[in-house]
């Protein structure tokens, strides 16, 4: 576990993060605003909101398989499937 109280990490494939359409879908899908659009339309992860993740899977459903990973840091870095 991390000392800062964050129990979830989110990773997005670099190619997917640069896809402005996918970035838009992810920002719309996440109920706790973990994703945001950069000025250039690329995806940004809002690190300060990671502790709000409710493991709802909406980001996984909104993206192609394998492009977004939700990692449970509290569970030996298990990936939400």
C-alpha cells in the first residue's frame, strides 16, 4: 500500500491517451473525474482524484480492451478485469 492513502492506480496506453475521441469518452464515462482533457485533446489522469475511484469499470467499458488498466495497489497490484 502507498503511504499517501491512494489505493488505486490507472494506466492508459500512450497511443490511446493521444486519441482525442477516446479521451473524450473516458472523461465522460468516469463519475469521479479521474480523466481530463489536455489543451491538445490528449488524455490526462487527474492524480488527486484517484482515491475517489469506485471500481465501476466504466472506463474499461469505454475503451478498447487492454488500453486502460485499473490497478488495485491494496491487492498486490491486481488489475481490475
